[in-house]
C-alpha cells in the first residue's frame, strides 16, 4: 500500500492557492493516553489544522523542550509502543482524510527496521516522516524506502545552516522543509525571532518545496507573523500544554480544538505584511 505523500503535497498546494500558510500541529502519540491522543489529533483537525505530526515518544528527546519532554514521559510510562504510534496515524487519518506524518528520532526507526517502518507507516495511511537527527549523508536507505512506499522525507534546517548545507538538505527532502525558527529546543516563546524570516528566504533560494516554520509559535499573533513569510506554521508545545493544564480529557480536547481554531484564523491573517511570493 502506498503512503499519502501526494495528499500532503495537495494540502500544502491548496493552502498556497488560498494565499495563506498551512497550519501544522504536533502531538506525541500515547499522550495523555493512546486513546486520548487519537482523540486529540482528531480535535486538532476539527479545529482547523491542515496537517498533524504525530510524535514517536523518546526517552532522550534532545531537541524538545520541557513541555514535550513531560508529555513524552507520560506516554512512555503509559507503555506506548510503535504500534500505538501507527494506530494513532491510522485512526486519525481514517477519521479525517487529512495528512498525518510521524516525527521521530532515528534510533527507534533503525531498531524497528527501516523498510518495515516505511511499509507499516504507509499501510497506516501516513504521509511521511520528519527525522530531525538523521544526517542527510546517512539517509539514503530511509529515503529509498520512503520513496518506494509513497512517503515524504522531511528534513530540519536551522538558522546555523550555511547556504551550501541548505542546498544539500533540500535537494533530497520531499514534502516540505521544516525550518527551526531559532537555535534551541521546542517550546513557546514571547517572540519567534527575525532569524526565521531570513532562514525561510535562504531556504527558498535552494528549493521549490514549501518551507514550514516551527519552534516557538503558540498564539494567533505569532502564527500570523510567521504566516506572512512562511508556507506553513508548525505548533506543538502550545497544544501539548492545553492537555497538560486541563483537569480532564474533555476539557483538554476542547482546549486543543479552540487553539487550533485560533491559530487557523491567525495563519489567514497578514499581520500587516504581504506574504512573500516566490
């Protein structure tokens, strides 16, 4: 069975055709429970997310801040396994028809088996995989498996990436490019930073792939700010925090749905700026 890279490409193209940025949400699988996480991903789509990244919880999430680390810890203590991640993808996609990716560190995929993981993710209806710690130079085996099974391979670029490095990364990535808005770990911030706009501009000079910005966006105003120059706005910690702070699951789901709606309105706002065209 082929994965849903074409669905992902179509959704991102549709957002561009509407002259807006896409809203990409993130949530770790198994948080606050496997069933609760599935319900939360559905709520994110119901609220207005165009794409959702399902995180594969890791015991040492070096690129994630304290909010997502807490969620990962809850999921791992709850016994989450890769089969639960795949189930989350399957049920969320089946219920919404929307593109769902997995965001994971490389080690769990390597241990599971590269070909097996790609095949199982495609069978679950997944659209692709974001691999923040997989060097491009070591990615050929994964990229071949992903291409075979119709999955996107999304790489992460950072403000520290030199132009020649950006070109090397974007030459082999598919789906979109994940642009980290600043150096550091995930989490909500007061300001997303001017570095993000410069990174998007430099990345676009190397590729026709959509460039989506993550790390730090937590409210509609920041979403609008990023939407003025990026093809997509990625939000993770703010969704996780809604669930962490909620007294019960239903309240958390309502909060997630509400935040998605607010952010969805934000990405449709120009924030006083005309969105840059290619």
